[in-house]
């Protein structure tokens, strides 16, 4: 369970970070976010990644937890990248 | 000036990466497979079934077996690879009265019975290959691997400098765009997995540091043997003094596990059945993050604790933990899966980098239909390394099932099959046009991986269906992983095939341009 939670938190974290980037917003949402909303997405994303780190350290132990957090972060970033790649190719073919 | 620096780094990245890329790819692939070394060994010895219930009882059963089969030995040793191992490995040193050809090793299954497993090196061959290579002296092999790892470190650092937009392009993966897509895949696999890739390269070098830099030892110890004696004590059995019954082993193992709060992985018994008997219990390889093992030595007659070995110096702990991080033996199943995925990302990084070298240069060739020798050589080596090595691994697994189980030198034949298959792809790539060679090599790799579960079902009673029904995660997982890899190679083969029938967008653009010029 804890492992799934970590993957979820890191995927949300990188998803929000991706959303805070002006160049990806129209691919992901179909519109641009306001500066304020983009800021909120950025901080939300960072918070989610930080939360995942503390959850991992607290539940798995700081040594193995840090490793698992790094691994989960890589998987979260890759899943965000794949989602973005899928959405932008769909948008461009439309 | 800054641009000049970046350009020189790009040059360094390109050429260190290319020169050692093929070897690095092989090291990454076999190393990544080693995260499942025990599972591969279990699959390759289908005769060994159950897994030991708990260490004290497993070791006690093995001791009883040894007392029956090798009562006059001067030393018994029982090894377990930890929680994931199937069965125990036994070694013993026969006494002077034993005949010359008497056996000195055996494998027991979880119930303490001798397992008549087929002779195979199993996952250990792939593990050893990733730093000792094969058919060449291990001393020089480690130097070659070390040079490759150092080149890797150079390529990573110069790659970071060369990559202009790490943050801006962090999430970018543009598919179906030729060179752009290869570059994105190369960047994504390295940037998103950078912590792992840096860690694995650096700790890989650390794990062989005493091999590369023996001067620290030379300055402090009379010879290397003295250093290893002090670091990894390995007492020899003393002169025998007269018979005395051996104490029960299970309570000693249980006591050691309680003292450490970690599992026991090996028991050595010196002079069993003698008054001078000693029982040395050591921690299991998966019992902690550091690979340096702790051990307790007990009197073999009375069972009292004689001494404890606990390598706890800061430098030893750091080194042991770095090697532990590299090998990941301590990892839980989730962390192991993440290690494996990160390793796959490393393979993608090296493979896409090698392919990128050709993709980038093909567009600039004076005559793309007749490239110069260097270009062709790189292309052929790419096919042989990237499609050939995985194919060789599938053949290794197939050979394990197809070679007769009683044949002499069986494990060597399996390894020979591996290298014959691998060389065959190099020969094939040299003989065929490169584009067709890619399609054919990838397709034959896909078919071989798909054949592994089928041949397994035909030659053993542990088919995928039977394993799923029995809830056997190791066997079912192995077969399903083979199918997954087969699907991946099948997809790649289909991609490569489509490119041979209708050449890529770049080529089409070029031909329309020349047509326009002609008109």
C-alpha cells in the first residue's frame, strides 16, 4: 500500500510541476493557466514530492525510504512524460 | 568561450560514449538482469522446489545431512543466498581418508533433501559476466570493465554539460520524429533516472576499488593476503584433538539472529565431531544495506560464544554500503522492481545513445546509400550489441531447458550457446544490409524470448499455467517477464520493418528535394 501511495504522490507531484510550465499547459488542458494558478501548481507539485519523501522515510526508514523515493520519483516523472507525449501527439493529429 | 567548452564536452560525450558503448550496453543488460539473479537461478534449476522455512531449521537439516554424508570432513560450509534463495548450497573439505574423487559440494532443497538439479551456472553467469566477462582472465576483465565504467562517468558528466535544456526539456518526449525522438529518449532515460545512473556507475567503480587502486593496501600491509585476512577473517581448521559430539546448530543460528536482529546466511563448521570444533555463523547477503558481513564464532562442543566479528569502521561501513547500494541485495520486492526499471532505463540510455550516433550522421553522409567504413562498422556493431545480447540471453535460457540434463560439462555448453548466439548476430549483421539486419535480429530475439515459456512448458511440469495455479511467483513471474520482453522486441522489429518498406520522412524529403532540383 505504502509503495502505491508513493508512486501516486510522485506522479501527482511531477504532473503538477509539468502543469506549471507554460509550454505544456495547452497540451495537457487545452488552455493556458493564469500566472497565479501556475504558481499554485508548482508549489503543489513540490509539496507532493516533499510529502512523498517524508512518508517514505517515516514508513520505510530513512535509508531504504530515500532510495525508494528516488526510484518512485523517476517512475512518476516517466509517467508524466508519457502522458504529456500521448496528449500532445493526440492534439497535433487533430 | 562558454560555447567552446560545451562543444568540447559534446565531443567528449560522443566519443567516450561510442567507444565503450557496446561493452557498457552488455554490462548494463547483464547487470540489470542480476537484480533477479536468485530468481533466474531458481528458474534454471526446476528440480529444486521448496524454499527453506526458516534459517535455524534449514541449517540444522543441512548439518544432519553433512553428518551422514561427510562425517570425517575437516570443514563443512552451508550457504543460503537469503530469503529469495531456493535451497542451500553445501561445500565440505574431505578428510585424508576420503577417496580422491569424492564429491565436495551438494545442493539441498528446502526440506533438507539433496536436490538432483541440472548442472548450470544459472543467474550467477550473467552476474559474473557483468564485471568478470568470460573466456578471458578475470584480472584483465576487471580492468576493461573499470575503463568502461570510468568512460561512463565521463560520458554522464560531459552529457549533463552538453544538454542545454535539462529543466526546459525535462518532460519532453516527441515520438515519431526521427532524430528528435531518439534524442528525447536518450535524454529522458538519462535525466529522469540520473540519481540511479550516477549511483550505479560510481558504486560500481567503488566495488572494485581495491583492484584498481591497490596502493592503499600496499602502503599498510606486507602483502594483499594480509589485508584480506584482516578485513575478511577466514580461520582454517586446527589440528584435530579427539572425538566429541557436535553441539546442536539450530539454537546457535537462532541466537546469532537474535543478537543481530537480522537473518543468518551461512554457517561454517570447522572440525565437526572433534573437540576443537568451531561453528561460525554469518549474516545473510540480504540482511542489511552493507555487504560486509558480521559473524559470531561459537565453540562447536559447548556452544559458548568465542568471538564476534563486526566490521564497523567508518570507511569499511561506507565502502560496504556503497557496494550494497549497487547490488541491492537488501531491497524489498518493490525497491527491487524500481532497481530493475532503473537498470532498464540505463540500457535504454546506452542503446539510444549508440543509435543516435548513426541517426545523426546518416543525414550528413555524402552518399547515404554507400556510407563510409566507420559508419557501417558502428551500425553493424549496434545491431550485434543491442539486438544480439538479449537474443543470446534468450538462447541461454532455452539451452538450459533443451540440453540433456545429465550431460557432462553441461553448464559450459549453456554458456557456449550464449556466445555462439551472440556472435551469430554479429555475423548476420555484417552479411546483411543494416536495415534488414535490424528487423531480422529484433524479430529473432522476440521469437526466442516468446519460445522460452513454451519450451519450459514442454520440458518441465512447471509451465506458466501450472505455476499460476500453484501461486509460484518466481516461475510465473519469469515466464511472464519473458513474454513481456518478447512483446517489446516484437514491437521494435515491427517498427524497424515498417522503416525498411517505407523509408523515413527524412529520406522522402531528400528525394523530393533532389527531384525538384532535377526538374
